[in-house]
């Protein structure tokens, strides 16, 4: 089996060698890992992939070969993945959707899910009760329910899940994207404040002319420190989920911001800010930064810019345990309010069209917490946000 796996990696254009393959076999023979697909994934990546730039290709090839990765959960239930295989995706009319009632909150969903784990003995598709796919049950994937828990497969595109039961991988935003227009940079420049910093390395032409003239024509060069933008910016970037629809514009903004501001710090979050952030999406589970540490590290003169579509279940903003990925001890609104109080100069840039905001409960909740400092990620919205931040 592993020989076929090796050739599948080579077919995916990964530069894996026979020597690295033998190293993997030696590690398996020495039983350095437990018999787990998750641990085998990390061991294979460690031994076979020499450069981090190939991680994406490896993930795709690994997933294609092994038909998915075993799910992780805090409750450690063993769900047969073949139950959740997506074979049917129903196209419901607006009238049919309106007849489907929500179960009534996260606590009710979790209690019912525990009951189903005890009762369900086989895979189901297209139903309204069991864990399955393509139906109207709150549990499973590929169907529709006003609020549910997505398990073991892809979304049908409704984006109504309040919890997602899988280990999801996000990728960092690219800060080297070529900007097709300078308009974003021009809008960001409203926030710039220049000051002379560092050693005297730049020619001061007016002073040189004056000094040379006063010296009866003898050249007298005058130097001054270079002018640098001394505005300090902290960016918190939403990544993954519905933000995948806005990667291009977010990367353009990120690239322009890195080019315009010398003092730029950034962290990632998913959907809403909670008690931790991270710098690298590949290592987001292993290398987390407590949000308290970020607030202690960066002083209140930093300009705080959130970037996200604010599109999520309202529970994620308003309720403890509402995070789609883990049981957060405090509601997202609590952390947003703390950040807003610590950084008085703050703004939220939203790539979703402004005309859709009124249909998103979570957008309204976040706007209220941030004192309505949410602006569309358009040139007009950018200019307005930069003007507010510069005050």
C-alpha cells in the first residue's frame, strides 16, 4: 500500500525521493507513532516533505489517496465516515426551507447529537432526523437546516452551521500579490504620518544649496534621516469558511498594507475573535497567541483593523461556547469589546456587499459592539475607514 502511496505523491509533482520513503518505513518499523491516520499523516509529512511550500500539494495528495482524514472531536465519538458519504443534495424551495424549524440553540443541538450517537446504527441519506447527508436533519452535511452541526463532509453552500465537526486547514494570505491598481494604496495613504527616523542617510537638497551658497560656492553636503511612515497598524484577518469567497480582495489589501506601513503586525482568526489568535494557519493548533498577550504587547496608539465578512451564526458573537470550532469560555462580543476599548482607533473592513449586511444577524451584532465602525471593502469604504482611524 505504501508503495502506491509513494507513487501517488510523485504523480502529484511532489519531490519525494526513495531515501525519504525508506526513512518513513524505518520510522514505522520502529513504531514511533500509534496506529492512527492522524499520526501517520504528520510522520509522512515530516519524512517526505522537505519544504513547507509543498504542504498544500501533500495535503491534497494525501487526502485523495486515503479518501479523507479521520475526524477529531473533543467528545471522541467514533463516527463511521461511510455513513456520511455525500450522494444526495436536495434543492429545496424557499417555501420548503421556511417550514424547517431550528432546534433552538447550541445546547439543544449538542444534547440531541449525543442521543443520536447512542441510537443511530447505520448510515442515512436525505432524511430529517438522523446524522446523514443531503436531507434536512440538523446533523450531517450536504443538506439544509436553519442551524445545525456539519459533520464529515462539505457544506451545501447554505452556511448555516453553528458547529463544524472536522479538522479544517486554512492557508495564509499571500502578501506578495501583484496589485492591479494603485487605488488601494492611495486610499491607505490617508492614514500615513511621516517622520524623520534613523541615521542621516538622505540628501537634504534645499539645505545643501543654502550651505553651498553661503560657503562661496564650495560644496557643503547636508544629510537628513529618511522619512518613514510612523503609523503603527495591527491587522486581525478572518480566514477560512465564507472568507474563501473573498481571498483575492483580502490578499490585495494585505499586500498594499504591508507596502504602505513600516510598523505592521498581523494575526489570524476564524469568524470571530476569541481568547487566542495565530500567525501561521498551518500551525494554528500548535502555535497560538493568547489575545490578552496581544493586548499587552501592543500599545493603544496602534490602529486596529479587523478584516472579515462577519458572516456566521449569531451564537458565535453572542454566546459562550458559540464558536464553530471549539467551546469558547467567553462570547466573541466580550473579546471584541475588550479590543475596541484597548485600541480606541479601530475599524472593521467587510468584503461582503453592504446591501447584504441587513440580512446577517452577526453583522448587526458586531457593528453594535464596534460602535458602527464597520465599512465595506471598497475604495470609498477604505477612504472613510482611514479617515476615521487618522482622527
